[in-house]
């Protein structure tokens, strides 16, 4: 590392994927969902209502550019052009600033729909642990939201909070989950619910003799307790599903499962694409309805 360079321990792995078993050129309807979040942005492309490809990357300086760059990754990997996409829906906090979107839909609705696809129609309770907020969602068998609660007052219990801890501990964020279990005794949770004060408390614990792993464990426990209190207010019904980047952190997920006495449903998909996937699926449904209406009118 060059002198003066600072390693970005918070930086998580971006990813871009397409399903080589599918030929998008054969599809009747191609839709895209663009989820511009506070920390990450995702673009998902669906062909005839099935996941075809996605790109997940860090959100940039503004929403329009973040949306454009996210979709660009999928387009370049697939050889697709924007005009090949039938319909685009924007979601996330920057949903109204997706320049090529035909419609905007709230991330709550989109995460529920995406979780329904990723985890199956038995999913009823969803925990979306985003970059700057956390949502507990109830949905029906079609992925339609029936109730939700959201906490957006502080970044503690969110992806941004975990990024702060990764930098503070100087440990890559992808390693925090497993490192949190490498302790002799499970520590009590850090007491603060604010990232700024939790950071100060973590520094104090290090000075008092805590190992880095023990501090991470204390913070993971605090995150788990914080989101579980939100879930319990809305009520937990099986099956339970977690979306967002924190779903990849075993240190938080396993502690949530222990507190709730249930196991989160597994999925073969990237948990961060749920919102964009739900948006793309909504686009497909809208196109189907328009086609049916046109056929009926004819």
C-alpha cells in the first residue's frame, strides 16, 4: 500500500451477474428494477418475470448517476441496450431520480415482492436491514405488504453502522460476522443506540482490555437486539426472511435468530437485490395487465 493510502475496511464486494442459461432476446417482456439506496444501488433485469441479471454497487454522489451506472453493468455484461427493456421501475430513497424509469414504487413494497420471489410464497415476515434504516414488513402469499414498521432515526442497526465498526476495528467488513463468534464468552451488547456513541463505547472497551473480536460481538449483539425489538412490535410469523447487506453478516443474523427463536429462510440469491428485483417484477405485472387490457379492447 502506498504511503498515505488508507485501507477502506468498510468496502464490501460489488457484484454483477447474468444467467447464461437464458436468452433475453427470446423474451416477450424485459423489465428492470433500479433500487437507489443511501449506501448501495442495485439494478435487476427480469425476462418474462424471471430473474435474468443484476448489478450491485456502491451508491455514488447522486441518484441519477448511481441508477445509470448500476444498470450499465447489466447492460454491458448481457449485450443489452436500454431500448431493449420494455419497462423500468425505480425504488429506494432515490427512486424519483431514476432518469429512465417509467414509474416509482416504494422500497417497502418492492422488498416484500422481491422476498416473495427469493424465499418463496410462504414468506410472511421480512426484515430489511438497509444502509441507513431498518424495516419490519408483513406480507401475504403474493408478496403484498399488509403491515410494516420502520426505524430511520439512527444508523445503528444498519449497514452504515457496520461499516463504521469495520473501519474502527480495521477488519474487512466481510470478516466481521465470523470474527464475532471467536470469543471465549459472549459479551453484553454495547449500550448505545447511536453510531457515534457506539463508536466511542467500542474504543472504551478496547482500552479496557476487550479484544477486537469481543467488541465486534458486542456490536453485533446490539444490532440484533435493536432490530428484534422492531420485529417484535409488528409480530413474527413464519416464514421469516432477511433482505439487505446485513443479511450476509452471520454474526448479526444468527443472533437475531437466537433472540426470535426461529431461523431465517435461506436463498440462493444475493440478499441485496431484493428491492430492485421486486421493482422489476412489478414492472412485469404492469406490462401483463396492459397487454391483457389491450387484447380485451381489441
